[in-house]
C-alpha cells in the first residue's frame, strides 16, 4: 500500500514538473553563461531543479489533502459554487474591460 502512494507521488511529480524543467533549464543555463559561473554551478543545477519540483509537488499534495479534509461532503456544493462564482467574476471582468476599451474612442 505504501509503495502505491510513493508511485503516485512520483507520477505526480513527473507530470507536474516537466514544465518547470523545460522552462527553467535554459534560463538557469543562460544565467550561468552570462555571469561566468564556475563548473559546480552547473553540477548543482540538477539537484536544485529536482528538489524544487519535489517541494512544489509535496506542497500541492498537502494543500489538496487539507482541502479534502476541511471541506466536508455536505459543503461540496457550496465550495463548487464559490469557485464557479469566482471564475465567472474573473471571466466577466476582462471581457467588460475590453468591451469598454473597444467602444470608447
């Protein structure tokens, strides 16, 4: 049972961390080239990127577990409605702003 949880955590870290790895690697390499970083900078990039992905994955897992624990099944409808209202307000505001900008000469 415990190995199944570890497998799920590794899978989550892999699927959520690939974007950071692809975006951060060229940036960090370019920074090292520009500032003429020593050789150990490039060697330490690998554990830095891996640890950053694992910390972010762990934080997300803890946040997800807290939401599941703190929002009982009875309040799920209220929680979903609050998120829907938040997204609706966020979606309407940029549209209203753009419409006002287009109409105004």
